[in-house]
């Protein structure tokens, strides 16, 4: 993602290790605006955004956070200019190819969620290779939402469940929240405790609609390429000040 070496960082003393979120999700917004503010092509913001994501992944690993999920490309992003979409597909492929050895060394387990079948075949091959090679790694679980849409995910789950009911493999009374979760792209992954969105936008943009039911939301005006360790520290500090009630008093 970047040639710049990443230095390990200890958990800041102000943060309590036993009150950290287990799973952090991020909506990485603002790459294009970051570039435009500097008179650069939008693709330069995406390149810088990859570096930011790599640094965040390292901080999560260093600080004891067990899962990170990043919203890399939504089902709506196909509506962007063709050149930008093609660049992003190439960027994803190149990053996977270049960073796989480092992910293995860091014991990162990577997975992808979304409708992957419509991605370019060469990108699908790199995804498959990375997932297979890292699936036994015991480190942080790094999930990349690619061609992902929360509504699409729920509809797909409903179709699969309806088919099983129709075929007599499942009784309607057996369907509950736990079972439904097993039919989502994120099956087997704990729900996020904290959602971070950059660039100040106050919406979740069709991201993890089911899984974010009880997540704490943190929005910062900082654009994604500028989201650094200090910003992450602020987000975690804010999270630790909250009392999570999960719908109870």
C-alpha cells in the first residue's frame, strides 16, 4: 500500500484495554474531496486513502482490536466516472498482490463481503488467493466490503431462507435473528461495536444495515486520507465515554 515503514505503537495510556471495541467498522469517505482541495486528480485521494487504511489496520492490531471492516466499494459506486471505477478495480488488485506477503507476516486474516461475482476476473482471482492464504491466520480479522450493499445483502439472505422453506428444509418457526445472521455475507463475524465515518456526512450509506443495530456511531469532519492515529485515538476515547445499553435502560 505504501513503501513507508509502519512503526508499532503501544495503546495510549488514556485508553482502557478492557473497554476497547472488539470490532471497528469504517466508512472511508472524502478521498475525492481531499484530492480536489489540493488540485490533484481524484485517484490520488484513493491512493492516499489506501495508505491510511493500512496504518489503521496496524493500529487496530497493535492496540488489541480483533476485527476491522472497511467499506471499500459500494454497489452504488458503479455510478462514478468509468475511469475512476477502472482505476479502483486496478488499485484493489495491485494492493492485494503487493501486500499479501506482509499480511501473512502480520498474521492478518482477510475476507471480502459483497457481490464479488461481477468484479473483474483478475481481481476475483487475487481476492480468492488472499482469502485462502490467510484464512488460518490468528491475527486481526480484516473484512473488506467490496461491491457491497446492505439492502442487497438482506434481500439475498431472504431469498436463500425462502428457498429452504419452500423446499421443506427449514420451518418458518425456526427462523430467528441468529439464524438470519448466518445467511448474511458477514456470517461468523461479530457485529461492529463502533462505526467511524469520515468527512462529516451523517448517514450510513447502505453499509451493514443489519449488523450496525447496536453499534456506536462516530462521525468526524476529517477527510479519510487525513484520518491518522490521533483521530483514531479521539474516536476510541469517545467510544469509551459511552454507556452501551443495547436497547435497555
